[in-house]
C-alpha cells in the first residue's frame, strides 16, 4: 500500500524471515561465521541461541539460500517431539518414505540414504529451529544420529537454533556427551541504537529507497526505545510507521510521528502505557480511625507518624492483610484487578499461540515452495 508512495519495489519490513533482507550486525556476522565454519568442518554441532525475534530463523534461511550444491539440507521447526518422533521427522525431511516403518527400520533407511549420499561426494545437513522445545532425551537422540559414519567421517551434521531456554538444557549434567560435540555456540542479542538505525536504513535501501534521510535522530531513538532493538519488533513497528506516513503524507518522520504510531500499536499488542498503579487520588482510600488505629502486618505502617496518634498497643491485628500503594494508601477491589490481569494474561497467551501457528503455517508454505523450486531446478538440469 505504501510502497509506491515511498518509491519502494518491495515491503522492507515483512515479518516472514527473508534471506534477501538479512542484516549482519556484529553478533549476526559472528553467528553466520560460526555456521559457515561448522559447514567447513563437516562435523559436530553448532548452537545459535537468542531471544524471540532476534533473527535466528533469518540466519538459517540465509545460510540455506547460499548453501553449496554438495550439501543436502533439511530444516525442521520443532514442537515437543519424542525421540521416536524426531527420528521419523528427520527421515521424512530427507525424502525417505516412513509409512508403516518401525524406529529400527527408519534408522536403517536413514543410514542407507546417508551412505548413498556420501558415495556421490555429497553430505547431509540438518537445521533444527526452535530447539528449546525438545526434551533432553530427544536432543540426545540427535546426538546418536550424528554417530552415523563412513570411513571415519560423519554422515550427518546438525545445527541447533533456539531461544535462550536452550542454554540451561544443554548445561544439564547428563548432556556432557552432547556438549563435547559442540563445535561453537553463539547467543544473539538485540540491536543497539546505532545498529537499529543501520538496520532500518539497510532494509529501506534494499527495498529501493533512494530519497535521502526519511527519519530524524529523535525518531530513531523512539523506535529503538519501544522495540528494545529486537528486529521482529522493529519490523512490526516500521511497517505501521510507513503505513501511517502514507495515510498522513509524511515526507520525513519525527519523534512525534513515531510516538503516534506507538500509541496505536500498544493498544493492539496489549502493551500497557505504564506499569505504574493509578495516582493516589484515583484510588479508593479507606478512612483512618483515630481512636482505634489498625496496624497492618506486611508491610508495617507507622500510623502514629502519619496521623499524629499515640499508639500504646502495637500488637498485630487479626484483620485481613491490606494491599497498599507505595504511598501507603489501601487498594480496594483487589479481586477485580486480579481477575482483570488474569483475563489479560489469557488474551496474551491466545495471541502468542495464534502467532506461533501462523508462523509455522508460513514456514510450511515456504518449505513447499523451496522444495518445488529444487525439483524444478533438478528437472531442468536433467
């Protein structure tokens, strides 16, 4: 919608990972170097971790896009698979028929496939995305698959990409054998302010922008502050900013423009504008009795100082515990606020589940397109 207005030939900030728009920050370059190093070693595991939206899948797709022809790659996005299920999925990803086969049959078929591949001078690569979802025993099964060898050379190499939760899994005491197979590992962090600016400029220019500066310095600062430098969040916000610019005919974005969009996005993403409680005057305050002051148990409130009342018997009251603001005011209707927070948590969970399903569906479509492309290419070469 806004592409023609800003002279772009494509959408620069789509959510689906696109290797054509891969931006190599310092850490992303390091991660890509580790992956390429791992490929050159043709053995062991490479582990890339990072928070949600930091670009792990984009790195994987970029690697697959430039992969050498002598490497047959398969990529899986893992739910919580059992050891038997992971064997079946890996076997199927390499195009082996799994119908009616036991685990032993599948392992034999996979080994035969890998040996035949090696005889032609080629080798297999497995990329496991969202690896933090895998149980320990399933990761151990992946290690067992790396034991397939021919003439002392491994037949299958694996890369694991996952969120930060993957790190403590791999540090477990019973994962020592797996850790010894790790060639290198890297953790992706969000972009800093300078990298955020370069990331936006790179994607805009790659999409065809050539009209000079589109954002002032304060606008960049507002974008980075809201997104915290997470590439996926930057993409979401930038897409809306450009749409806003098209509707409002903005030629150069200022901090005010960005903050207007942020207010809209916050409401849609269920992001609270402030984590603070309402101001004291907006909270219902229980009247304080001068003749019979109550002393709360936790935290203990010194009512003698607040109301100039002499307290002679400061024994804890048996009354229900009060919920107080930092200024000492009592919050009424606590159950109401608890119920409201519960509903908010449920709404967030539903939104996340929907996003996950949508991402998995898009990944499946991309994989089918990639497989179709490979088949067409192979048919053309024949």
